[in-house]
């Protein structure tokens, strides 16, 4: 079971679906509490929102300062095509995210009714963990992020999620993770046969109202089955 500190927003009745949202570097699960209020999933039925907190760890690009992070970052890679990645840290967080999914399944929500989402670093974990998960998920959401350790995805991905819909969104003026890197991730996923719904917005490293509206439509669609 997951050992992550997790904020939960419970529906009035027994949850029929769950949405897990992973925050970005140095942030906190509370950043996405507004999603539970702003995104209307009433047509789906009672939905539980899970907002986990990343472990506190030293981050190299921030001079080793300890902060909430899903993995270490060795260099600023906004425009780097292949920046060095923290393979061990990424995989540790993949396992933690998958444990959250398993906990929801144990609480009665089937995997096919669970969406795994993330912003920035959280996007990397959502994609990496979701594509490797052994059971079919309802959908994967990546906001302002990228596909991590992309070279190993083809060999390590789970056949169970070969047809899982993927929502990717990015800011055209993102100074942290360049939109071209996100497009490269989109293209890599498409080349592997995944169905990717792509959105880009005139914003920086953030979430816009238009993006929230597009995400709501995606969630309603993938959770309606």
C-alpha cells in the first residue's frame, strides 16, 4: 500500500471512480484542491479525488535544497532534448503512484474507473507509472510535463494500457519544460500506438481555465464507460 501522505476529497456516496493528481516540483497536493470543486463530474456519479504529496528530498538544480519532489533534477532541461534523468527516483515514484491505484482498487474502485494525472514532475510520474501499470486504467493526464525515461517505455509498458486514452496539455510559452519537449513526448507516444489528445495554450508553466474545461470533457468521456 502507498505510504504517501495523501489529501482526499470524498464524495457524498460510495465512489464509483477516482482521480489521482500528482503535483509539480516543490509544490503540494493542496495545489489541485480547486480541481475537485471546479471540475463537474456529476454525470459520472460519486468521484473521489486523491492529491498525494511527494516525499521531501534534496534537488540538485536547487543546490541540494530539500523540497517535495517526485525525483531529483540534475540540470535545467527546458530546451534540452535528452537531459540526464534520475532513473532510480523516477522508478521509486512510479511504484508509489501504482500503490495509490492499488489502494483505490482495494477500496472498491476498479482500475478501469481510475484516472492518473499529473502536472510537470507529476506528469512524468503519471505517464511513467500509468503506462507500466498491470491493469487497464480509465485514462492518463499529463499537464506541462513530458514522458520520462522514454527509451525504455516500449520494452516496459503494459499491454493492459495499450488503448488507454491520454490527455496531454502544455503552455506555448513554458520556460521550464519547452513545448517542443512535450511535443516530442506526444510523438513518441503516438509512434507506440497510443491515442493522445493534445492541447496547447498561450500560457507559461501553469494551468489555464480553458485547460480545465478541456480536461473536464476528457474525464467525463473516459469515465463514462
